[in-house]
């Protein structure tokens, strides 16, 4: 790569050829404001807030898209630049719904922040804001066009990261808008509810459907017994919304906060993650037995089913592969049904009076909880799903000084967990957890990786592959002797699609595939604190693996409470009771 | 009815619509080396006839320098500027000359595929174009030139005349301008080097190859060489299409085409400039004065310049792709602003705020559309402010 010499605000700088002005300026500690730019996405260059002056150029130049050239002299803070930026901000405000104090994103809005920085205080321009109904058709999130600034981040997210394309730009000129196919309600199109667009929307145009009031009401109702579960990825990101740097682990404080908020029992989705591994691990071994020992036709590779965005995606896009999905419900739903059956029975609580709240890094989980398949307990298995962001808001509303909180532990009997469960929050984690258990079940020995860390399935590569040769099998698993167990992992639906295309063609020689809908896995979920970028997701990932390392038990089958659950209630993995409560099937959906 | 003066001007130049031996031009062009073609075009001073005026020879040179196996030649026939209709006539009457220009371009830059991106409203031309194109493609095969041309139809969006929006549209996406760089000559259609030229430009390239650079260079002025096909409309007894030398003054132009009561000429369509009567004498039609893609609209004293401006702004509100902020919202502000002033809901002083804002449209819009909206706005306001206010 050639190095290029430039001057920014008269300061000399040498950068690699191809670097944009925006990124070059960053190296000199100059922050150029942006709106349509997002580090996870392609460059759009359409908001025009990042314009700068380049000597010799007639027009101003968008710094996000313009690469530097030899000898370029750039000025980021001239009167001309300031005037243009101020005009652009005020033009955006002229078409914006200005009910800021009533907006869910108030004080967490990029447009608002830039408007504040450039002191936009007069109504210079004519109000041209549109009045259109808010699309509230999805249980996961809502879309308010009156707050849309047409930056197209959501459109790019949906097509580039997820290859879904639920949103597109429609119409021209003053009528231009982000729309679904034929402007159908969101719940009628291919949208997977993953919420990646919500994570990247700079304003309040896309926000999660919040269930904060419903949760407070349940907590205030003396007739209700309210239990809460928190997903593994929440504890490594919640801190970001409450004053900590990314990567801070706040498990203990989170539990304390939930107890203070008044939940009758504070549990952990991790418990159900360990349970999922038992069910899914034995399901995989069962399918392998059918295929290898009994020579029966069975759908392989088996694919994970924990990620509800992924489930809806495959229902729309690859319905012929639905049989390959594990029949296991996700940990959230396993938890809900165990709470309202096993736990309720044991604690002599009327399940009709029980409310299960789950705190998830995910917006698709809200949709999942509403699915008709998720009423196995005889009630709605999970009543309310709130995101990491909503929990942070509730903690603030409750007046809890979060950083100063002491740590505490989850309640029993749905609160015990192993390191294998915590890594569910990172891409490759379910695979690693499944391998830790399956290998040991089959051979009686631990997986042959130092400290149980199966490094080939970890990391941020979009599609990962690994294989383990199974040797020294116990007698009942003899058919697996010498088999090279092949696995693949993808995160982000664009990567999932790449893998599914291979499976569809029969070019995927894998036994087991893990798919997570979101970049990085759940830790990059659509319900996590905003902003998100690779650096932040990597910090969350490091925190997840650190949690795993610090736990005394790191294999799902060692979870004492799960062992007890099998003894007292389920009897055996993939048994009759399990099939009734913990497994399900999915359906084909249309591709609008 | 045509005046003596017009006859004089017409006699001076007849390049575009002159029937000629196209096969001979093609043979001559294909025998020339790429460097010779480029040199000839650069020497001729030919600038793009779509309106932006980029030197054609340089464009071909850049494309020829790209080390790519796949390259494209695209003829921009998305003639959408209000008041232009000359490309339609050229396609109708002289399609072979256009094709010859494209083939010489392909030979020069090393392209093997060519497209005519045709304005959706001109789809009725497709059968006759295809007939000529098929014949021409067969001719090229006989000459062993690995190049073939086909038509792609647009859908009527003005923005698709902008070359990168045109390419997006050709690729099956929304017609939205791209970020530049990379320019189409480096990464164009399907991200391959692509020359996009106007219909008329291709004809001039063919004619320059036939007659040499000097014949073209001798016409026009230092900054505006050659001839230009004008679409004349509005308050004129002689509406139509005329090929004239560049560099004539508006005074001469109005003397020929005016109805004796011309108060303003809109040069270059909605994205061009409005020139009032008192500036006719000093205004040169060409790149050193007011450039035009061909549109010449004459207005006499019966016309309200407020209505003219209002019409243009409505057009831009509708035809902006809506992608970038200054253009999308700026156009609406200009339109609603002049309406507000006219209705006395806004102070006439507000027009100054709008002019101030239009500087940002010019400096910060993503493409030529948004950047040129202030042309009409400012020039009409500057010269006919009283008509806008009262």
C-alpha cells in the first residue's frame, strides 16, 4: 500500500492510499460529524453532514466517501463548512417530527446531538414534516416515518448484514421513504425482527416495542408472582447503558438490581441454555445414530434453533431445510415453560398467576414469545420480553445507582449455570458448549482442547468451520468411532445464507451447524445498547469468554440444577416430557 | 417563415443531420490506433454535449488506460431536461452515426459491449432502433470488431440522466447517483470501466474522425469548440431543432428565434440559467458564458417568471432522487418559500434566506441535480424579483 501525504487543518499527515478523509481526520483527533455513515455498513454519502473543504474543489466534499489524494489540503472547520453543516442540520430538522421530549430516543439521538453541537435554535425553514401512521404491527419494534432522516442505514443493514431486504427506499424526491414491499405492515413481510436496523437507526424512527409499563404493572400486582430470566449476552453489555465502558461484566450488579426492582425470583436463561445443550446434544447424537448406525434417512446437518431471527429467516428463505433445524426450543422458551410447569409445581405456585419476564439482547425474542408454538405450559410461556436497553431504562427509573451496587447471586432452582451456557452469547458458543458435552458423553473424556477452549469455533469470522475426530468411544456409541465430526458456524444472516446455499446444493459436509442471526451472535443483538460496532462487539465477546473461564463448572451436563430437573421431572434428554414441553416445529412462510 | 439570418446560420453548419457514408467513417476509425483517436478528439476540443461539458477525448483516454478485460460503452439517451428534444430527433434520423461513434469508442477503449440507455418515454423508438442496431451489429461482426450494442430502457426518471444514477438503473437498482470517485471510467457499469456519453457527443466523435480535428476546432470559440444541437421552444415563431455554432450571443439567438417581445431566455433547461433581455448582448452561449445541454426556452412579456420558477421547482421536488439532504429538503424549501412569499405569508426578506440556503445546495448536494437547482432559482430571482414577490 502506498502512503499518501496530506494536510488537514494545516497539520501534515501520512496515511495509506484509499483512506477516506473522515478516517484520516480521526488519526489527527479530529471528529467530523456523521449521520448516514456507520462503520458496519457500506458508505452512502447521502446525509452530507460530513462535508469538508478541499483546496481546489469547487464544491464541498463528503469526508465519509472521499479518499485522500497526494497533496490534498483539507479543512474541516471553515466558515463555509460550518454554514453547510448548519444548513443540512436545519433542513433535516425541517422534515423531522420535533416531539423530541416525547421520543423514546430522547437524549440518545444522533440528530439531536449534532443539532445541539451546532446550536440550531431558530426555525429558519418551513416545516415539511410528514404525518404518517406509525407501523406497530411487529411485536418487536416499530417504525415512525416522521422521524426518519432517510440516511438508509436500516436499508443497508437489512440487505448487507442480513441479506433480508425487508426495507427499501421507495418513491422519489419529497416523497422518498423507507418502505417494505408494497408498504405492507412489517409483520406481513420477510422481516426477521432481528432489530439490527433498530441498533443502527440514528433517530427515533426505528425503536423496540417496549414492555416497560407492562413489567412494572406486573411487579406492582400483589396477585402475581413475577420471575425474571436474563440472557447471557445481557450482562456483558448492560453496563454500557449505565455508565461503564464496553466489555464490563456486570452480572452480580444486574442480579442485585433485578431483586431491588421487586422480582419475586431472579433466574438465569443460562440455566435453560445448559438444558438446551442436553436436549440438543442428545438430539444430534440421536440423528447421528440414525444416520450412521441404523442407516436411516435423517436430516443432516442438524442446525441450531436458538436464534428467533434465524428461525423466521429460514421459514421465509429456506423452507425446504426446516427439517434440518433442531426441534429444540430456544433457551428463553425452555425457561418459560420450565418456570410455569416444573418450578410452579415444586414451589406450589399457580402458573396462571406467574409472570415470566425475560431480559434479552434481542428484539426477535419478543416475536418468539408471541408465537403460537410457545404455549406449552398451558399459558403463554414467556409473558414479556424486554431488551438490554429497556432493562437499563427501568434501572434508571427505579433510581438504582447501578455502578455502586453490590453483587449478588441468582435464586434457585432455575438459576444455576455453567460456563458452557454463558458462551451461548457469542457466535460459536452453542457449538462449543454442545461439543464439550457431546464429546464427553460419547468418549467419557473431555474435549481435546486446552482449558476446554475450542478456539476454531470462536472469533468474528463470518463463516467458521472445524472438525473433531472422535476416538475411544464408549461401547454404546461405537458407531461414532473414528468419525470426524464436522461443524460450521455462521453469524449474521448474510453469512447464514452463504452456508445455507451450500446445504441446499448438498455441498455442506457438516454434521452440525450453528447459526446466529446477529453479527457476533447474541452479544451483537438488536436489543443491545446503542451504538454497536466491531470494536464494541469484540469487547463484549472477550467479557463472555472471561465469564466462562471464571466459572467452576464449564460443561452443561455438570449443571446440578439441570441434573436435578432430569431426575425429578424430565427423566431423560429427548424423552417424552421433553418432547412435549421443550421441542417444537416451524412452518414455511411467504417471501414478501 | 424562416428569416434570412437563420438561413445564414444554418448554412454555416450542418454536421449532425447530414447524411454521410457511415461505413467509411467506421472503417477509418477502426483502422486508427486508440492513441490517434484520442489525440484527434482532444485536439478537436470536443466537450460532452449532455451539459456538463467534460472533454470527450480525456474521458476516452482515462477509460482506455484502465487495465480491465471488460469495459462498456454507454450512450446516454435519457433526454429528460425540460426543453430538450434533440436526442430523440438524432436517434430517429441518424441512429447509424450514433452507433458508429459508439463502435469507435469501443475500439478505442477496448470495450466489447455497448448500451443505449433510452428514456422510457422514447420506448416507441425501440423497434426501429433495434432494426438498425441488429444490422449494425452484423456489420461489426463482418469487420471482426468484437463489440455489440443493445438498448436498455429507462423508466422516466430525470435523475437517471446523471451518469452514475443511469448506471445504477442499468444494473436494476434505484436510480440514485453514486459517490464519486470512483468515476465511471474507472468503475462504471457492473463496476467495470465505462464511457458514458450523450447521443449527440457520439455523433460528433464520428464526424471528427471523418473530417479531422481541425474541421471541428475551427467552429465555435476557444472554450466552446464546434457546433451544438439546440432544442428551441417557448415563445418563438420557430420552435424546433437547430444545429448552430457555439459561441453566439443571446442577442443574435433572440434575433433569429425571438418573437420580438422576448423578455428572457432559459438556457439549459430547468437546471440552467435564466438570462433577462438586458443581458442578451453580453451573454455567450457556450462554456465561457451560459452552457446548455441544448434546451433554449424563450419567454415573452406575457409570461410570469414566478410561474416559470414555480414550475421548475415543482419539477425538482418531484425529480430529485431524494437521497441527499440538501437536494431533497432544499427543493421543497425553495418551492414552499416562494409560495409563502407570493401569498404574503412570508416576508420578501425570506428570499434572501433561501438564496443563502441554496449556496449549500450548490456546494453540498451529492450530484449535479441538486448542485444546479440554484441556477434557475438565483437567476430568476436576481432578474425578476418583483415578479416573484408581487
